[in-house]
C-alpha cells in the first residue's frame, strides 16, 4: 500500500511551523512542543519539551508579553507616585496640586502703594496685577483698592480691567503710570500711557477714567489720544497730551484750559503783573546739594532751602530751580520771590523731601554711598531745626508720606535679594520719631471660595 503524505502539524496547537530535530522528531516553532512520528500509519506522539527558553529562539509572542509587563509596571509606578504626592502635599501651601478645595491661591504684583487721607484718616491706595493661577472662576487683571493704615483692613477692592481687556486696550501698562496730587484741583490723578487718565478719590474709595470727560468738546483732541503724561511739577499741575495727528497740547484740569505748545511756552514766561490776579504766594522746601566729587551725582552734603514763589493758579509756570553745587537757573517768568537756606550743611547721599506742610518737612537719605547703607529719616520744622532723626537699620525705598495728628505714615519697599521686593506699612511718631512696622502688604495668599 502506498504511503499517503500528510502535512505534519503540532498536536498541541495545530501549527504547521516546525523544526525537524532528526528523522522522526520535530519542534513546534509556535508553542515549543516537541513531537515525533511512528512509521505505523504516521501516528503522531506528543512529548512536551521543558527547556524551550534555552533551545528555541525568542518568538514575537514572548517579546510582546515582556513589553506588556514593563508597561503595566510603569503605569502602576506612576499612579502610586501621584497618589503618594497627593496624600503627602494635602496640607502644603506649596503643592502643585489643588489640595484645599475651599480656597484659591492669589498672587498680587503691586505697581503703586500710596498713602492718602480718607475723610481725614490715613489709608493706602494700591493698584496691582492679580493672578488667580488656573482658576477659571476668577478674573486675572488689574485691581485697585484702599487699606486702612492703622489696621490694614481692606476698605474696598475692585477689578479695574481684566488681563484680556487690558491687552486689547493698547496694552494698558499701569506700571509705567505716573501718579500725582494736584493741589489746585484737589484731586489725585494717574496718567497711564498711552492714553488714559484716572481720577482717584480716597473719600469715595473710587478710581474712575476721566480723560474722556476732560477732552470732550475740545476739537483739537477729536482725532483721539496717542500719548499722555503728567507734567513735571515745575511746569504746573497739568498733562502733556499728544493727539493721533502727532500734535502736542497741554491741559490743566483746575481751569479746564488747553494750550498749544507755543501758547504754553508763552504763558509759562508771563510775569505776575500780566496774570490778571490768577496767582498766589506759595512756599516750597527744597534741598540744595553739593556733590562729593565730579564723578557722582548722589550728593555728599545737603542743606534745606525755603523757596517763595508766585504760583500761577492751575496754569503754566516754570518754577524749577535745581540747587546743585551753587548753580541756579534763570527764572524767565520772574515767579521766584526769594530763595533762602534755613539749615546748615549736613552729610548725606541721595537725600529728598518726601513730605512737607506749613509746620514740618520730612527728608530721607543714606548716611554713606554704599549700596547697603541704611535709610535715615529726619523731621525738620519749617524754621530749619531738626526735631528727630530715626534709622530703622535697614534699607527702605520711600517716595511718599502722609500724616495725621500723631503719626507720619508711609509705604516702604524692602529689596530682598533673590526674592523680589516686599511692601510694608510703616509709621513714625510725630513727636518722638518712634519707628513701627505695622504689616506687610500681601502678595501671595489664599482666599475662601
């Protein structure tokens, strides 16, 4: 009887892929089973081989299994790590996770902190850029508010403009703004490049855009505003305004008058006799400076001077007299009545007047030219006598001060290396000069949802 040729298949998995080990033995390439053939009618017998991993080349199925095992291990490790971090950082304020479901983290970057009077009581106006992180329930943007000077309590806190809206509005750069008190108009104003004027009213605890009201009905500015800024106080209490046709004007809110450049130059040089009675006698206190050498402009010694001038009520003037190394500038408008020193020379660097009224003058300076020199505060009376000198043994940047009946209040900036500036509320006792730090203006904090 002839022999029938049948395909040799693995009796275990049915695969036809095999390796012939000898004349009668075969090794399945799929599952590793070793089997052999009897001559009697090709009976197939199974012999499971137990050294498969050693003798057989690694198959695709083995590689796939190893990869799957590695991925399962990796996923378990990552999940375990995240779970550990979540549980570990539950009470940490520095955690990257939202651990406290009842609070929101806030970051305030202050552009201005200025002491003012709210109905006769000291307060601080502030304006800042506020970031709520990634919490979509709150609006990032520019905020303003007022804090009570004594307690630090927030009297009001409001959104001025959202971050998105500020970017659309010609990039409202509050940090480049210029803030000043106009004595004749009895108002605080903030000019923000490129084209905004805000009036700040500490009695009403408000901040409102007032440029449109100022310039309505003025055809010269109908093309719009391309640039605006507050004038240096030597030129009067007003604004320098450039329209969209690149023409510059000068606006004075106390009188509502708008001047061309030529008219402004002419009016600032008018002698008092030609001002039609729109003048008053005023007194200012300035520091006269002598630099220690020709390579520095930081001074070396100073003395306090009294300036008597004719103040043009709310209109152009030019009363600036830089008192440096004995040089004085010509007063073309003849507004200066008298300039007299009221004190002897005293050693100081980077000195400036930060507060003055009809009784007191507060100056701040450094005792030497070192970058680490502490800040010194000195209160004078208007007769040129020192009432007290106080140094808090640290370097503090101060630009403005205000006083009530007992204290002088000021906001000071500490420059912290590798950390950034910190803003504090300080006071000086009016009679004794006692120094007190009341609180730090918060910059990173949490609020309740």
